[in-house]
């Protein structure tokens, strides 16, 4: 139990509070006691001076009976224990207790020592020295006594009734004793009040600290501990609830970000393992299938030559030969996907490639009651592509459209045209680096399926990573920082911490620092560092102006794709068909289009249909 951080904090604070409140209580009680004693002392001194002034006239007239009556009257007041007048030789000549009259007092006693130190009576002594606190018996209440000197002033030594010489300064003393029973009672009551207050304060403080320690420390730490145990058991999907905006809350957010990165890294490893398995499978398929395909191709080619007189039979054999050749190319394409091979391009008519793809699937479309509508521009420019790969793209998309359309049938619309497009929203940054040539491309964190640009952000003791959209003009940036960006924030390379901020220049729209990336062979890419800014500049791309593309749209009236699935449909082995799909078709399509320096986008609405938009640049031969 005592190993828990919350209990340690509570114990430490409780002990510290006990010591502080205990010391405070001690000095508070002592101060109150001294104040009460001082007040009683002042009252006793005033009483003594009043008695001396009141009896002065009777003393000068030597009216002893009147003096005794006055002293008796004063002695009967509450809390006054005794009032005595003692002459210079120590004899009690007046007392409220008549039994003590004419008795001698001990000059060495505590009450007389201040005036008779070293056998020489003092003429002037302070009120503190004239005061003493004592007990008559060990078990009796305390008593405070104050002695006030009766001086031989001029009116005394000139009086006819007195025989005191002029050089005698002190004639005697007035000794007033007051019981401190009520004062002691108040002191004890005050002590108990302070003790009770201290106990209640410590208890309340302990409960309050316990509550906030449990809320701000124990519970968050236990949540973090539970999260680490979940992660150690392999549950990388476990997320910590919001722990607030303090340091522990930021730690929880960092932990969630870490587990997310670990999950993505594990998925990347899993995908890499699957791709490696795919490579081995592709090699086996190439070896095992190519031989029988060669046999089919040989015999079908032989039959094709012998069927010159049978045109109908010859057309069927041509389909068999063509599709056998294409099957061999599909196996090769599978190997190319695993090995990321470069396509073999030649100038081709995109409409002819589409027609070949339609001829392969038209019988399946007819069975499924699917109508094909083709809207193509005539005289499209020829484009440098790998015909087999591009045909495979179209066939895969047609098959996906067929799977998405229900049994009642539907429509697949194919549109081709030549268009001129601005580089904004089209060109992708595939290679970017800092001034020390460290790559700033993050293959693990993708935005819309593309590897993002990563930047390390440093603000004081805080650090984080922001990810920028790699498509020029898209602005789908990801800022997952748990701290604000200010004028002292630094933007650096995650690997070498060199600054990637453009010197002596700020964003012309918001004044924020400008980040600049060296895009290999394509100049400098600049972008504003503010989260909500959409300013960016890429002179190399902007200088080329608009480019000509062949745009192909393939639309269907199928079930559509959920918005949550759209960003991931091009990932390898990610399928929306459940057990029916391998999740490789769209990944192969993406790889083929990317190797042709083209783009593929998808627009979909559940229950209405899906449209794939492919754009292939016309200047591919120059770029490759």
C-alpha cells in the first residue's frame, strides 16, 4: 500500500501540515497566554496606582483605620487575593488579610528580591521586575503579584506628622496579589479550541488533498499503468481517456499518439510480411501457371491457323489466344507489383484499350443485366502507357462495378476526354529532404493514402510531429500537437534537428514562418506553418503551367462506398467485400497509375454509386 504514489503524497502532505499547524498552534496559544497575562499585569498595576493615590491623604494624616477599611474593601473584589502595605523593614502594616498584619516578610523571597538585591533597595524598577507569578501550593491556581513602591515625596517629608528624613526615597511598598484562575481557564479553553481547530483542519486538508490527489494523480497514473499493461498484452487499439490539460493529460495524449504510431508500424510490418508472402506466391504462380498457359497458347494458336475456313470458330480462338496472353501478363503484373517494376510504355489509343477491356467483361455484364454506356471524345491524342497494365486497371474497375451492382442490374458509364489541368491538387511530392539531405517523407503516416511530409515542432520543453499533405494544393494537413505554436516555436528536421524555416521571410497572408523543402530535382517547395493556412508555393511546378491529361471516368450505379472506407481502399489487402475480395485489386491499380505518373481519385455515395477518375499525363515519354 505504501508503495503507491498517491498514498505517499497524501502522507507527506499530512505530516507536513501537522508540523506546520502544530507549530502555528503552539505559538498562537503562547501568544494568547502572554497577551492575557500582560492584560492582567496592566490591570494590577493600574489598581496599585489607584490604591496608592486613594490612600495618600489618609497616610499623610496617619489615619490607620480608614486605610485598613480601604484595603479591606479592595481585597473583597473578585479575583483579588490580597492587598498589603509593607514598610521598609519588611513588616506588614496593612493587609486585607488581618492575620498577616505585623508579620515580617522574607526579603530574600521572590516577591522582595527585585527591590532588595545585594542589600540595597532599588529606587526605580520596571513593571516586569515588580511582577511575579507563583502558586501558594503546588496544586493551587496561579497568582500574579505586583509590588508598587511608595515614594517619600516632598509632601511626605515636609508633613508635621512624619519623621522620615528627606534622603529616604522609598517608604514602603504596596503588594497586590490577583488570582489567575479565570485567566488559566481561558488559556485552557483557547488551547483546546486551537487543538480542535488544528485537528479539524488537518482532517479537512487531508480529505481535500486525498480527493484531488486521487483525481489528478492516482486515477490518471492508474489509467496510464493499465494502458501500459494493455499495450504489453498486444492491445495497440487501447486508448486513454481524456486526462485533462495538465502534464499528465499531455502524457496521456502522447501515449495515445505513441500507441497509434506503434499500431501503424505493426500494420506496416504486417503489410510488408504479406507483400513478401505475395512475392513468394507470385513467383510460385509464375512458375506453376506459365507452363500450362504456354500449352494452352500453343494449341490455341495451332487451332487458329487450322480454322481459316471457319470465321466464327476463328474469332473464338482469337479471344482464347488474346486472353491467354493477357493471363501471362497478369502473372507478370503480379510480380511487377511485388517488385515495383517499371512499366514498358508505347504510344497507344486509350479508347482501344478500353474496348479490349469491355470485350473481356461484356458477357459477365450481360448475365448481370448491366448496361455499358461509353461516352468518348474522338481523335484523342495517343498516350505512352503499358497497354497490358492499363487494360488490367480497367478490367479490375469493371469487375468491381459488377460486384457493386445488385442482381436487378444497373449502368456502368465510361467517359474519356482530353483536359488541361493546373498542377494544384494534382502533383504529388514523392521525395523531399532537409538541407542535410535527410528524407522528410513519412511512409508510415499517410494522408488520403499517400505518404506525408513530416516536420518536428519544438516549443520550449514540448516536442511533436506535424504531417503535411503531399499533394500540392490539397492542404489536408494533420496537426496533432498538445501545445500551442507561438513566435518562439521551432520547425526542424526530425532526424538532425536542422531548421527548415525559410530565413527572413514570412507568410504573406498570416505572417507565420514559411517551411521549405528540397524536392529532389524539382526545386524548393514552400508552405505556411500555420495550421489553418492554405498558402503554399512551388515555383518549379508553377512555372510549367497547366498540363494536358487524358481523363477517364468509370461510374456505376452500385451500392457505393462508406466515407470511412474511402481513404483506405487503395491499401494492399484492404477490402470492402469481406471474404469475397483479396484487397489487392485497387492496390495494383494504384501502383500502375502511380508508375504512369497519373492520379486516381474516387467519389462515392452509399446507395447511389461510385465514380473512379483516372488522369494520365500526355507527356509521359518525356518524363520517363
